[in-house]
C-alpha cells in the first residue's frame, strides 16, 4: 500500500507516432524512464505485522495508445479530427529497481517473526514495481488521449494534421 507518493518528472521521454491514412489508425508510443518515491506499508498478514517506511522505484516502460480516427464536419462547416475509443498497453522494459528506506529495510531484515516470508516479499517486489510503473504509464496515457480528443472537438483538423 503506497501513501503520499510522488512522481518526479520523467528522467527521459521518447515519443513516436504512426498515422496510417489508409486505415485511419494511430499508434502513439512513448518510452518513459520513471522515478517514483513515496511511503509504503508492508503488511505480513500471516504474522499480523506491518512495517512502514519510504520506497524508491526506478523503472522504464513503453506505453502505447492505439486509436482510430475520422473527420467530422460541424454545423459551421469546420472539419474536425475525431478520435475513436483507445486501447492502451504498457510493456516494462527492464525489471523495476526497488529501494526501501534504511529503517524499513532494517526492520524487515531483523524481525524474527517474518523471516519465513522474507523471500516471498522479495520475489513479489519486482512484479509489484513493474505493475506500479505500468499503472502510472497507463493512467497518464488515458489523460493524453482524452486531451487529444477534447482538443480535436474544438480545433480544426489542420491543427492536428497537415495535408491529410
């Protein structure tokens, strides 16, 4: 469970957009390197214990949005770019690196009651790190496509596409 988390400005962003004018399909793809910091509570339910502290997650992912488009002319004769519903995917690029704060790490290392669960906690952390990175990328992509859609409703298609 993460609380009071923050997402710093992405370390690097690479974006590519492919527009197929024959099928009227768009593939918008972005590679992001993220650094996520926050507070976390690690719950060991079998032992009825929880440990709190800070966490830092570094990860890279490739976010992709696919959507179709069309052109629609409004009552004023202005042609707009119309964005269909999107499909969003995320692919982690490398295994996320998770660093727990020193106090939390020490508590987990030294508590004798949770030693049998330590390996399980460790093995789950990489999957959870990648899942968290992709959850953030996917949420961001929903916002990006919704902003494109909202802009397309009010701006003429030439604001988006020249010569199409």
